[in-house]
């Protein structure tokens, strides 16, 4: 920010609080980066906002006037302006653009241009109604659910903007981006018109242990080195409870074991598969016995773990 | 959801926003947080939108409806600006002949005559 906050606001050092506020508002109106394209305006607004932060507090202002503090150190934390979001693709608050006869050209170039939009703020209220019987608006929300609720199905309680609570049924096998329609839970209709629907776009939260690949579910199963060498029967979690899994002798990290039909529910009643990815975990401490054994073993049986990689030319 | 804040975190990040004012803005649809089992979540886009909404309220003394209209226009204009930039980027990558043909069509449909 400029060294002189008074200059940044364009006021004299004797300006009253009201004058300072007025000066800041004037700059906010003309130079707000969300309303003005000009980079110079952006700089003016930033300087004015920082100056206003300092001068609006009479105590701070007095300390600055006495020279006890300088204008530095008043930098606002880096602010992310709404423009960054509203100009980008997929702004959930943006209505669909309608290009009339060229709607299909737009859709061809930009994707789902003419399709119902995702997420966001209703702008329908500003259009003119042609009839007094009008169906209520559809309300759109984004609903975040955790991985297991989406995969197994369940209920999530949400609060609508008007304060009403609603229990939403999440069907088993729900996918990220899927929409749930709640009939009649949108805006009230006008006259004889029926109420609109609430449309919930699901966002499946990332889970540290579970992930989906299409219809399949992938989890990681840690195993010990002895289990890896000798093979074992180990319990693994699936969407529908634990199963005993046979770890084959000599399994490496990254090896995937398939549990058929234990993945996500597909339309039509079938299911994807569940893949358990093995991960060898060393003991917390390598004791002397293990180290001695390995030294001896290496003497006779050393092998090249990276032979495969080298063959690939990497 | 990456970078999403709870209601308390949001209020802490925006000290000038009161609980009542936030409720009013949500009720008016100015901001629509993501619903989750643990309560509403505010994404970075919601955070930035609230900051702009507060700036506009302060500068123009707007009520919620006026604010909703202004924000809707900002969304439309900035969205179009983004579309336009993408379109211009695509046009810039085209061959000169293609661009000449496009220029001709644009001139025919959107003639701007500048005098002097």
C-alpha cells in the first residue's frame, strides 16, 4: 500500500470519519475488482481498502498520525475476488446462457450449454410471468455425502435455506455428480401451479481408505512381511461387512485381489467388483534377528527388484 | 470438499458478517452453501461471493432482493466474459482464411460503424 493512506483515499489529514468512509465507498463503487476490469482500478481499490482499514479505527488513526505506526503492516491478507470464480467455467451460481437459434452451436462448443444447469442461485424471479398459474421454481443444491453413505445408501439430514430440515434418502451406489430429485420441495407455485422440485447434485467426498473407479471399489490392505512371504488369511472390509481374504504366497505391494460383485450397485441390479490392493508394511522396528537373517539370505538369494523396470527402459 | 469451511469457520473468516446477516443472505438465496451431514459447508466460491455481497451492501445500501439481482447480473456478465475468452482463444488458433470468413460473418450480423 502507499505510504500515505490519506492520499490513497484522496482525503486531507484533517478529514472527518464520515469523509473517510465516503471516500472509501466512492472508490469501492468505481474500482472494485469484481465490478471493474482495469488493473489500475484493482490497485487503487487495494490501496484504498488497506488505508480504510487503518483510518476507520480512530485509535489506530491517532497512532498513525503521531508516527507510532506506519501504513505498512496494514496489508490485508490476499483476498480472492469473486471474479475468479464467476468468470471461470462451472460457477455454480451462474444461470445457463441462452443464445436463441444458436443454442445448439453453443452446446456443441461448450458442452451442456442448453441443458439444465448444475447448482446454484435461482434467477427465475426476475422473469415475467405470463399466467397466474405457474409451477414453482426448482431449487438446486449441492449435497456432500461421504463415500460409504453414497456406496451403501443411507439418509442425510439437510437444512433448506428457509430453515426447514429434510431427511434425504441416498440410494445405494450413488455416484459423484448424480442428481436426486425431491418432488414438491422447491419453490411454491403461483395460483393453481404445483410447487417445484428440489434437485440435489451429489458430491461424494474423498475418503482416505475407499475410492471408486467406475463401478469398482478399491481399498488398500496393509499386510506384514511374513504374511507377504508365507501367505495368510486376513480380514478385509467390504461395502457389506468384513470378508476373509486369502493372501497368496509371495504377494507384492500393489498386487490387486478381486472380490467379484462386491463393488458399487449398478442400474439393473448387478454390481461392480471390489479390488483390494496389497501394501507390505515393515515391522515398526527391524530387530537384529531379522537383520541377521536377511544378511545371510541375501548372500545366497539376492534378486533384482528393479529388473522389470529396467527392461521397460526407464 | 477442498477448502470448504464450516459455518463457524466462515463467520470467523468474515468478522464483519453477523450470524443474522448470514441467515438473511442464505434465505434470500444470495449464497447457497453445500449441504452435508455435518451441516452447511461454504466453498471458496461462497466465501468470495459473500465478501462481494457485503461490499455491495455497504457501498449501495442494497436489500437482499436488490443484491440478488446485482449478483445475478455479475454472474451473467462474467460468465459471458469467460465464454467469450474461450471463444476468442479458439478463433485465435484458427487459420487466417478461417478467421477472415468469420470476420465477414460477424461484420454482416453485428455492423458497427464508427464515424471519425
